[in-house]
C-alpha cells in the first residue's frame, strides 16, 4: 500500500478556497477544492470524489501542487508532434525569402510555396506539406504582400540624404520664404482615371473566379490631388490634361486651402509641369522637389491606391462627363474623411 504524499505546509484549506473563488479556470478550481478537503483532514477518497477522479489522479495533483503551487493545477498545453523544421532550417528559410530568388539559379522570379518546398528537399531532404510550410512562414511573420513598385534607377543614397536634410530645409523655408509663419507640409501628385479601368481583388468563395466589368475605350481625366496629412485636409481638381497651366490652377486651389497666416511646403515629384519656369507659384507656397525616381516618398501615391480600390475601380464610365463626376465624388468623399488622410499620409521623416 502506497504512503500518501504530504501537502506542502505553506498553504491551508482557507487559502485554497480563497484561490478557488478567484480562479477563472474551472479545472483548477475543482482541484483546489479537492486539495482543500485534504488540508481539513479529509481522506484522499473524499478528495477524489469531489474532483471526480481516482486516487492516482489526486496523488498527481498533490505532486504538481507541491512542486509549482496553484499554477501546477492548471492544464498544460499538449506538446503535439515535434516540428519538422529546426531553428537552423527556419533561419535559412528566412534568409532565402528576404534575399529573394535568383532567376538564373532558381528558375523563378518570386518564391511560391511549391518552390520553397522543393528547396527544402534539395537542401535538407525534408518533405513538408503546403499547409505546414504556410503555417511555419506565418509563424516567422511572413505574409504574401503586394510588391511596391521601385524604379530601377532609384538612388537609395539620394533618398536617405533627402530625409536627413529635410528638417534643415524646413528651417530655411520658415526663416526666408515663410518669414516666420507656421508651416504646413503638403504632398501633391496626379492620377489618370480612364475608361480602361482597373479590376481589384474581392471576396469570393474558394474555387470560384469572380468577374468584374472591363472597358477598352480610352477617354480619361486627371485628378490633381494634394493632401496635408498633419491637418487631415486636401485640395484637388479634375482636369483633362497634365500641363503647366493645369498645375497653376491646382496650386491656386492649394493656396486657398492653406490656413490663413500659414505657409505651405509642397513636396512633389520632378514632372515637367512641376518644375517649369513658366509655372506661377502662389506666395504662400514653396515647392520642394522630391528625389528623382522615388515615388514611395509621396503618400499621395497611397491615396490613389486607396481611392481606386474603394471607389473608382470595377466601374464602366460611359463618357468623359461620367469620369469627371466619379472622380469628383471620390475626391470629395476622401476630403470628408480627414482621419483617412492622416492615417495614409503621415510619415515619420516628414512629421516627427
């Protein structure tokens, strides 16, 4: 006959019942109440009856309680099957995804799960299913995301220098062009909206191929848009062409949106109609060209993506007037949502 294991002396029945009342875990509560009976002098059989288990299970509870206290009476997570991939495999896999495939070596221009499965087999002779590999990649914080366009001639050094020197440039503008007036940071860009419209992703049942209307006609218009992310405001026009005269009209619209007594620092790319000497710039605006071939510095590019995905794409425009109406409606809807402009437009390097 086995000798009962004594309970640890630093607890008593009163304390265990108090812990049971505060516990939000039902199995732990039941085990605490069972052990409280033993502290009160009850038999192990009585404790087993309260816990609804056998004597051996009560003995196991006592051992766990003595070793870890009340936390030892919580259910542990089942270990499950050991992982197919080791930490070394995960590290190599992360490196492969971060660097991307070499087309001449790997035969693909982007990694698919099937390609990574084949790489694991070639390198380590590891067989792994798509579902398991997908779960492993998500555990490593990888997701399948849309790539952001990057110009092949972009200068990373020029971008870094622009961000580093931007605060100094703001101080110069505040001292000279603005004459001590408060500054507002604006971004401007143009987007072509036409009958050759885009088709966006949409929710659909797995295994189906959703469809959307598509036009092949060529009528189009341009949204001249500018945002001030810190203030959550915008100024825009819809015009038929991108010209210096059209840009002058847009600058006049931005000038009216700038707060009275403030000066706007307008960041924009180096398109011809932005840097033309014939361009008439209002006195309360200073133009600051962004580095060449670096559109990701301009958050208005993300504004265009948001507007296309939510309000403009998947449509058939019957005429130029129809395009004009939809573009104006979409821009006005954006301006009515200052929180959206702030969320999309704020940049640490420009607003910190």
